[in-house]
């Protein structure tokens, strides 16, 4: 399985906490690379990725340059986690795609509010 890059909002404690959780449960230590959307590295490596868009949703970049965003990212992340790969099969069902999209949008749209509640739990 190829390594991927996750581009996330580093100012969001929910997002930072999620990246830590993903890192802890990854199949291999090097399968994910994490790059903050606001970083110079992201601007250099992915100049076509607009900061405004990457602040709106999580982005996953494959080694061939293909990019997924938002709810499309979740099944690809889950495939790369220990003990969760079989769950990724469920995301191929049309009903699950609809549920995932709705859930992801709700979380993404309210992540800064949610972050206020979990901020003390997630180090800067």
C-alpha cells in the first residue's frame, strides 16, 4: 500500500487530535505524512492546492498527485489503519457514502466549535 500525505488545518484542535489518532493507529509508521495546510511546505509541494480550500476540508494526496478531499478521504484513511481495514468495505455501499458525507460535513462545519470543548485535551 502506497504512502499518502494528509493536509489538515493545524489551527483546529479537533483536526490535530485526529491526525495524532491516525498516526497512532496506522498500519505502518511511514504510511501517512502529515502537513499543515498553513505551512510553507504545503505551499511548495502542492502549489495548486488553495489554502482556502484546504482549510475547509481534509485533503489526501497520493504519490501520483491524485487528491481527494472531505468525506472521500475517510475510506482511504481507514484502509491504512490497524484493525479498521474491513470497515472500509462498508464505505463502498451507497447508503454509507450518504451517511459519511452528511456526518463529515456536520463535523467539518462545526469543527471550530467542537475544538473549543476539546482544546485542553489536545496540545498545540
